[in-house]
C-alpha cells in the first residue's frame, strides 16, 4: 500500500509517455522513483509530502513538471 501511486504513475508513463506526472507521496520508494524520473520525455516529479512547505511551493512544482521539467524530491536518490 505504500507504492501504489508510483506504480500507477509508471504504468501511465509507459503507456503514453506524454502526460506530465507529479507524484506526491508520504513514503520514500527510491527504486520506483528512480525509474519514473529516468523515463524519457521529462514532465515528471516526485515530492515527499513532508518536504512541501507551502501551497506556493506545490503550485510551482506543478507548473514546472507541466512544462516538462524533471523534479526529484531532495535529496537526490542515491
């Protein structure tokens, strides 16, 4: 029950590769997150809920991912 959203995002991107996907999660799932962030085409992001400090920060992430950026939640996955 901790990686359902990430698995859905991966399936969506594998099927279409075009929609932007921003995953906001409470759980750290490095393997799935790395797979998602490494997909070609950009427009993907992974944020940890406890690292989103404000509505403005979240809105900025949505805009950036929608514009095609890759936005990993810090720290970068090792």
